């Protein structure tokens, strides 16, 4: 197909307007107004020049996109829970002593054991060496306070006792001669004379505690002051001052002294010589009968019978 000059102009114009529609007007006008644009009488050449300058201007003045630097947007800090940790406490230092007792048990005579007045018994403790030093026979069991219950106040240990070993230690004691509860405290003593026992500070004494029961009977002794060189056959009477109960004993001839066992209580004492119809008694100075007390485990002496008379004696206090 043959293109005429008019056809070329028309196509070029359409192309130019199409390109200009894609850009702002200011970008297209400025290059067209430049004074150095050469004049041309050839319309095709002129149009071609305009198109080239327009395209060049569009290329030069096309907006460029400035790259935006990427910045890291800080995220809010997140709380990461830390599991609690147990801070170990300092380990306490173990306390130890060279001489130290651990009480194991009462081998004999449990606490509160009952004894009669004057009764002898042996108390035995089982002890363990809790310390770091060996006990030797020079170590002693010693009385420290309370009721002693013995003339013995110190006893040697029976042998060597290494740390951790146990030993039985014993002492012979005698129950007091009166009724009640009694406690004696004992400890160990090393060769340097230092006392030690059990407990956290190795200073507690171990002990023996007993109860002494009142004996049901006591002894009564006396003399018959009969008005002759020898006494005849006699009947001896003891009358309970509270109940009137009478206990009697037969006394053989020529036996001026007596010794009998009576239940505890208060009594009057008198004797009768049946072959002579005479009564002697334990009396006051006014010749009334005098009472006396019998205590369990004890001896009541000097209950002498005098004032032999054919008449019975009246009761005094």
C-alpha cells in the first residue's frame, strides 16, 4: 500500500497524541518551547523531530521511584517467663562432741518402780557412745544430784567403748527408809574430770526414779519390869487405839524382853500375869496408859511395861 504525505502526517499525529495522553502536559510543553529547536520547512521532518524530542523529554523527565529503605519495625518485647529456681540453703554444720552420750534404754528398774523401805536393788542403763572419742575404763559413772540412795557416788566403766558402740553401766542402790518418790541423777565423767551426758549439748543427766511404799508392819521392842527376879508366864496385848482391835502374844517364863511385829497404827501396850492376877502397862507418869505409833519398816523401841497392879489401867492419850 502506498502511503501519501497526508497519510503519514495523520498517522504521526495519532501516534503523538496517543503518547501524550499517557504523560502530564507539563512534560510535553517544556521541550516544545525550547528556543534552540531548529526550524524546518519539511513538515514530515518537522513532525519527526517533534516526536523524537517529545520521546526524549518523556524519558528524561519521567518520574523515578526513589527506593524506600527498609527499616525493621521493632516489635514489642515479649516476656519469657523464667521458671523459679530453688536456691539451696546452706547445709548446717553437724555438731559433734568428743564425749557424748546417747541414752538407749533402762535395762533394769523402769521409771516409777516400787520398792519397800531399805530394799536393795541394782540400776542398769544402756548407753551408746555418740561422740568421737573412745571411752576407757578410766571413765566413770557418777552421781550428780537428787536422791543419792547409796554411799557409792562413782563407778568405773566396765571396759572400752568405741564411738557408735553401746555399754551397760550399773550401780547398786538402796531404797530410802520412808515412803515417797525418789529420783537420782547420774552422768559420765572423763579422765579430765569433765561431766557429760546426752542431749543436743551433751549436758543432760540420765536418772533413776523409784517409789517407796510404806511397809504394812513395823517392829516394837520393850522390857517387862516385873516385880520379882523373874517374870512368870505372861500374855502381851496390843490394843489399836483407833479401832479397839487387840493383838496378843504369849511370853514364856524368865523372858524379860520382847520383840514383835505389828501392823501400822497407834497402840496401847499391856501384859497380864494370869497366875498372879497382875497387869503391867506402858504408862504415863500419872499411870494412865500411853499410846505409841508403829510405822512400816521402822522399829519402835522402849515400850517397857511397868506398874504391875491387880487393877486394869485406864487409857490416856
